[in-house]
């Protein structure tokens, strides 16, 4: 009797796990497919009236290059 109860409980637990996974996956797909996605725009792209600036926006990236040795440093080492 105990072995049959363990088998039934194990089978039901496995089936609940599978059904819960499928229902959760379908729910997640439904939420993400029907959700309106807003594009994030930086505040710097708006003028004083709240309209998007039609001009091109320049992006600058500064990198610190601490590994390079200048010619002056090499002459001082000699």
C-alpha cells in the first residue's frame, strides 16, 4: 500500500510540475507579446517644448589609455 501511494504521489507531482511549467511559459509569452514596449529616449534629445530634436546627435566616447608610454618617458628611463 505504501509503495503505491509513493508512486501515485510521485506521478502527480511530476505531472503538476510539467503542467505548471507549460502554463507559466504560455502566460509569460502572452504577457510579453501583448505588452506595449516603450522606446527609452534620453531627456537630452528633447527641446524646451518637449519635442524630439530633429538634428543629429553626436556621441563621444573617451577611453583612458594608461598602458601607453610616451617618447619623453622612454628618454628619461635611458
